[in-house]
């Protein structure tokens, strides 16, 4: 153990030494780097050795259970950090914790929870411009916690002190005795406990609460959670957004709520129940239900009501717990002027009949229906209607009857909204039922009577049915039958109910027709009561009388089917006896309730009919508010859904149900071309408006949305908006659709001037130079194949659908040339036609597959930025759909494109390039010095060679110009064939250039230019020696051409031509030839170059001469041989000839003994134009023989006549032609030489053995 401890101390001091050394190095090298990284090691047995702890000022460090405690204070300097070996707690038990800034405490893996027990914590002071982060919780106890530009990943809590946060992000909950946040992000709410919450310029996610104090929110966003004040907590919100359109955040307290300065609340707002507890200024709005005293929704200083700043309909009040979910409640305290009602901002319509007239009125927050006078019958009808089938209606009120002698009562009436309400008979009919000679309630369907005297249940006085007189009951009668003098049958009654006129008697009448259908008529009626003594009773009711389904009661006359809409009325009645009849605290809860004239639209929107068809007509709120209109096609009918909307604070919040009820409405739908307008619905009107009348009682009108009639647009538009205006019964709007859409042509059609459609073969007559511009025209069509002249888009190319034709492989579906070299510059369409210029850089043709020409931007308003009102998927082809996809979204493709495959050609090279035209002298030989000798004999082959490259107008090779590439007719796309001798030389010589020909010709450029007539330049059609047949074909646009050419010998010797030059000017079958700028030779000698020149050489008219020799018969003789060429002074030795070779089998000789050519000389090659044939001495039987012998050379070609002038040799069958006819000469008259013309004769000479010689060695004259 001692050894281990000693080792630890050594390790410690070594580490510290190294640390000091590093610190010194750091100091001298970088004097500004003074931040310290502190390390807390949680090893309990040596934490003090392995940790590097900050100073605990005026205190000491202790450790236990992963908690480090400083009994003094800690200050982290700017940039200091704290890390730990594991998650720990850092406790400052007596002093303070100060973070100067740029401090990091803990890390995402090993957190550091900070607790300041008895003092304060301040972060980022005095360096408040910096920022720090704490990975863990921060807790202070009593003296406050201040964080500036400090982020905390855990919770921030001061159990009894204030928490002040400026900047930074707090991920956990924030709680203190007062929370103040400025410019901060609080991700888990804030609880100010008893000292309130103040938020300025912050973002808070979660609940904001305070049990006391105030909640003040300014310029802050709260996207989720709630804002709730405890008892007596006032809430003020200014310049803030509370909640979102998709996530509501409620504000609630029993004290004041003040919303001001462009505040928007998405959620319900509840304030104290007294006047002015809730104030909403004119710049602010609530998208939700405002619950407070009904007079409190006012603007300070403005006595007019400001219910329009709360999206809940006027008069809406909290929904009690005892009604079904989904209903909305409306309350009326009967305190308006001129019988105005808070419910839907309507008014009560009153009527009176009977012997004494009385007009119902509001008196002391009650609706008085009769006075204390005899024979009155009155009605008061609410300015609202209720859809009948599918609805639930609960009507609550307090009944009063007093001041008279006990008659007759009042009734709650539901009647057909299409019939103008008018009260029924007075007395026991309670203003609902008929009486003999007096009509019942006009359009009455149900009358629930509150009968004091008892005759409402009596079948006397012309009423239908009833058990007799029952005072103090609630009874019900049904609908009229055929006319208003009949029907109104008795349905039943309750037990007796006493009337308490001091506090009134509270009733609830429920009519539940939620399950009503024409085939299954069901309308359940329930009468309830309660002992509640205040208006708008919050407690539940007890059942007084369950009437049940009135269609099951089988009264004496049938109950009419429910109407489209009910109106709600109250009737009052007196007879011979009378009372005041009043009611108060009216609360109506219903699934659906609408103004009589329908709800007033705050706005309209137009969306695609898809939202209707895909939901079977059940359009949702969000779709109606923000739905899109999909791309449409020209001359293709479509419908739109028009929706009437609720608006709050300038923001649409929901569909306006009940837009049309019992009064029809008319709207106009006008489309605008906003393609060139920066403001929606401000462009040019498209045609006239469509007028739509929504009938009263229509299902669509109740729903608040409906389909237009078919709309067919015969023009294309890039941007279309829809404007909706209500024109009757009053004008509302206009409103412009939130979405714009495009109206596009169905497809495009491509045409071109120059290339031919279907031009996919070499036989296509029309040709265009590769790379040369040609005009194109792209027209837009509808699905009826009519030109859409209004189309103004700019089509382009989709290279993935364009293929090079000549290199296209049908089996693989790809071209070896990819992408196809088609480029176009196309202008925007005018009158439906886009024009432009294109060029194709290859030979052959191009293939336009469907969708090759495409306009992807015309429908830009319907695509991109998350908008997909048309398809953009090219892979599946959906992007090009030109019919609505009825199986999926009713969409069409975004892209307008060509729909048919087409081939366009034919394209030919723009020109040929030719590299150096080279000449290979005397090319039938393999003599190495033939080009060094620098000449060729006339009539002897000289090989001409060059390379042609087919190019487009941009001078790029056209690789499809390839002999091996064939069209569908097996014809090559390369249209120049060098393998045919006739294709090398024009029959007219230099004077013209022919198609499908290389147009080879020559000229001598030395001195006086010498031109050559037609026929003088010839191409060998057969191989001569090593000179092969003509060749020339193309591969990938390049062609190697060569041929053996000769300058034919003239009938008479001419020349020499020491600057003989050949020229070529290739021209294929399509007239493709060389660029004129490349021509540098005039083969006909004029001033205009017509060919490309070869290298120059010498052409000589030559003969091979044999010279006679004589000598001793005892010795062999050499027969001299000379190559001569013609000059203007005659023939002379051709000293340049070092290649002409004669073989022994080319020699014919007459017989002289055994004399023969030397067997060692099988052939003889001239040198310097001279050589000889060596013959041995003749002998016979070993005896020398004297005499002469004739020798001849056969220079002709195989098959030619041996044109020797030695008659004895003319029939020789042993001689082999030397195939050098260009060296034949003129050695005798034709008659002696087998009739061979001059210079068609083979040479000969004579050898004489044993001839005498002069007996002198040397002889000369002497003087």
C-alpha cells in the first residue's frame, strides 16, 4: 500500500510537472491562451489526486456519492471548462457560482448538475457578449439565478428566488419565484409560481403558468402548450403569436385578459366573468372561443362590440358538461336594443294576433311574451335556423308567469323555416295550436307548451286530440296537417310542475334528430327541469318527461317529415284569464345553427374538385382553406369547389357551415389570367363570370361549399386565379383563391425545315449538313388536335429521350453516341408556335422518342417548393400525362411534350478534311531507294495515299460516317467508296469534279505548267507488283485512301516533268467535298484552285536500252543495259534509276553453242541507270564456238505480246514478261517488231563471239 501511495504521488507530481511545463510553453508561445480545462474524477479513493479542480474561494472541496461540494465560491474565467469522468453533481454550499463566459460545463455523455444552495448564481458576467453551455440541471435556492447567453440542457430552478434568463436555450423546465425571459428559447415552459412570468422577445414551448402575480407576454411566440393564471392572475399579451393554425394554445384565468398590438391567439381565451374582463384591441384576434361575460369583448374606449376579433360566432357561450360533444352553445340575456340578440348577431322577429295585440319586448333582461291582458297570442322568432335532419338541439330557459289570474302559458316552437312564422290561436292553444276559425302556428312542426290553465292538453275549441284539461303541466303538440286549421295533434304531457315566480322555473327541451333519415324517421324529444336559480344553469337537469320518438307516438294526424331547416320561436298566450309570460337565460346548444340568411362569409376560396370527389363531398376545413387547384388542360372541362370561410383577424379559420340556409344566395366565379400580373386576381379576366345560385335548404349550401358547373378554357394560361364574389342577397367580396393554377395544352408537335420526318435511311432525299442550323417549329395542341394559339411557353429538349439514329441499337435501346448531338435555341411561342434553330452534329438521323421536346416551366406555378399540383415523375411517364388521372388525384403531368416517336434526317457531313497527300514513287517495286531516286516513269504506278475525315460545320468528326454502319436498307451512311478504281478519276479529267469520286488529277508545275488531258492520268484497276488495288473506306468518320496511279505514256515521248503533282478533291454522293479554303492546286492550270496538292515528284518518259557487244569466243561477254529518259534534246541516261531490275527469265536469246546468261545473276538491278547482262563463252563439246547471238528483254505485262524485233525470238515460250511496259522503246519499224507501235517494242541487242579486233593496243596520229 505504501508503495502504491508512493507511486501515486510520483505520478501526480510527474503529471503536475508536465502540466507546469506545458503551461510555461503555452505561455511563451501563445500568451493569450489562458483558459483552463478543469477535470472532476469520480474515483472516491483518489479523486483529489486525479482531479484538476477550480479554486474553491474561501472554502474547501469535499466529495462523496458523485457529488463535489465547494463550501466557498467558484468563478470560471472566460473560456474555462469543466468535464467529469462520469455524470456528477456540483454543489456550491455557501458561496456563489460565477461564469465569466464561453464556459462549457459537462458534456452530452457526462453531465454536471449544478446546485447553489444558499447564494446566487450568475452566468456570463461580466462577459455578457459571450455564450456558455451547461450539460445538466441548474438549481439555486433563494438568492436568484441569472443566466445570460447561457444554454442549459436540463431544468433551471430556483425554489424561492427569481430566475432571470437573457438569450440562450433552456431545454428543461424553468421554474422560479418569478421567471423573466428575454430573447430566450424555453423548450419546456415556464412556471413563475407566486411572482408571475414576464416573457419578452422569446420562444416558449410548453405551459406558462403562475399561481399569483401577473403573466406578461410581449413579442413572444408560444407554438404549443398553454397560458394559465391562477386565482386573480391578470394576463396581458402584446405583439405575440400564441398557438398555430394547426396547434391551439389556450389562455385562461379568472382575472383580466388583455390582447393587444397585433396579437393572434389560436385557441380559446377565458377571462373573468365581468364587463371588460376580456379586451381585444382592433389589431388582434382570437381563433377560438372567447368565454367571458357577453359584454366584455370590447375595445378600450370603444363602446361598439368587437366580437369580430374572436372567431367564435357572436353569442357563443361555454358548453355545459351535460350536452353531447360536438355541439356549440349560444346564449341570450335579452339585453340588446330593438330586440337584438347576441345569438349570431341576429334579432328577434315578433308578431301578435288575438283580440288584444301585444308586441313582445325585452324587459329587465327577460323576453316578455304577453302582458297581463286577456286574449293575446304572440310569437318571438330567433334570427337563426337549424338544419333539421342530423341535428341535435337543446333549448334552456327560465320561465316566469305572474301578475294575473293564472292563464294561459307559453310554448317553444320549431317550425318550417320556409314558412313565415305567425302565432296560432290565443287561450288554451298557447299561440301554437289552432282554434275553431283561427289558424295554428304557420309552418309549425313541434310546439312544447308550458300550460298554466290546462287547456293545451284539451281537445276542445277545435284542437286535435288530448285527454282533457291539465293545469301546470308541460305538453306537446305536433305538426299541422294539410293546412293551418288542422293537425297540431296532441303528443303527450308531463306531470304537474309548480311555477316559482321568484326565481323562475328552469327547463331544458331536447330535440334529437341526429339519426333522422327519410327512410327511418327518428326525432326524440326530452323535457328536463332543474332547481337551478341562476341564468345559464351550470348543473345537470333531471328528466321531467321523456317524450321519445314523436314518429312512434301515432297521433290522430301524422307528423310531417322534418323540414330542411327549423326556426325556433317562443309563443305567449292569454285567454279570459291572463298573466305576464316571460323567459330569461336562454341557452341554445346545437350541432348546427345558422343565421336566417345564412352565415356571412368572411372570405371565399376555390379549390380543386378532387377534394370533393375523393371525400364523397365531405371537404375538410384545411382543404377548403389551403387546398390547391390542379393543373388543367385546354378545352378540357373541369369543376371547382367554392368554399365560404370563417375569418378571424384576417385569417381564414374554417368552412362557414350554414352559408346558405332558408334564403338562396348567388355567387359569381371569375377567372383571371395573372401570368403577367404581380397581384392575384388583377390580371386580365378570362371570359365572363359563372353565376351560381345556391338554393335555399341545399345540402351544399349548409355545408358551406359546392361545386361549380363545368368550366372549359379554350386558351392556355401560365397563372390563373379564381375570384369569388357573392352578389345576392348582398355583396360579399370579391375574394381571390389562395392557390393559382396553370391551364396547359395537351401536347406539342415538332416539325422542321430541312430534315424530313421519317428520314431514317440513306434514301432520304432531303439532306442537311451536320452542325448546320435548320429551322424548327413546335406547336401546341389540345386533345382535340386543335392548335392552342394562346400557348406562350418555351419548349426545350430532354436529351434522355433523344437518340442518335445511325448508332442506335434496337436490341439494347441505346445509341453508342450519347447524348445525341442535337442542340436547339427555341424562342417563346407566339400564337401557339415556338420557333427556333436546331443543329445536329452527326451523320444520319436523330430519333425523337415521346417527350423529347418538352416544356417543363409553363406550369411552374403548380410545381416546386413543396407544391405538386401536377406530376413531375418522368420515370413513370406521369409528368407527361395529358389526361386527368382519375385513379389518383385527378392530376395531369406538369410537362407539355411531344407524344409521338419520330425520325428526322438525313444529315450528311458538312465537309471533308484531307491530310497530306503523299506519293510513293515506283510503288510496284520494293526497292528501298525508289523514293530517294525521286522519280517515276510515265506509265509506271505511283501510289497516292491520304486520310479523309468527315466533319460537321463545327469541324468535329462525324463518327457515323462509317462504311460499316448501315441503314435499315443495308446501305452505308458513308457515301464515298475508294475501293472502285472508277471512283478515283473523273472521266473528264481536270476540267470538272464528279460526285462519288475522288477526282484525282495531276499537273506539272515546273516552268510552264503542263496540264494533262483526260485519260492521261490513270488508276490501276489491277495490282502491279507490290502496288495493291485501290482502297478507301470510313471508320468512325475517318477514311484511309490509297491507289496506284500512273501518268500514261503519250504516243510520242514528252517530258520530263520534274514537278509533277497530283491533286484530289473528294466529293461523295451527297456532294460533300472539301472546304474551299483547303484547296491549293489548280489541276487545269487556271487561277482557281480545285484540288488539294500532293507532294511533288518527277515523271520521266523512259526506255530500257540493250547495247550490242562483241569479244573473244574464249571469254564471256557483258551485254550493256541502260535506262534512258526523254528530254527535249533526246534520250539520255537516267542516272536516278537505281531500282529497275531484270530477271534472267525476262531475257530471251538465240542459241550459240552453250552460251547462256551467267547463272549467278538471276536478276540485274540498275545502278545509276546502267547495268549489264553477263553471258558465258559459247562452246560445243568443250570447244569454243564463234558467232553471234541476239538477245531481247520482254518488258510487257503478263499476257502481252512479246514485242521483240528479233524475229527468231518472237515466238519464244520460255521468256517471262518483266511487267515494265513503261520502259519499252522504239527499236524498229512496226513490221519488224510484230506490228508494235513506237515505244511499245521490247529492246534487243547482239552479242558477237570471235569477232576480229584491230591488232593495236592503242593507235593515234603523230604530228
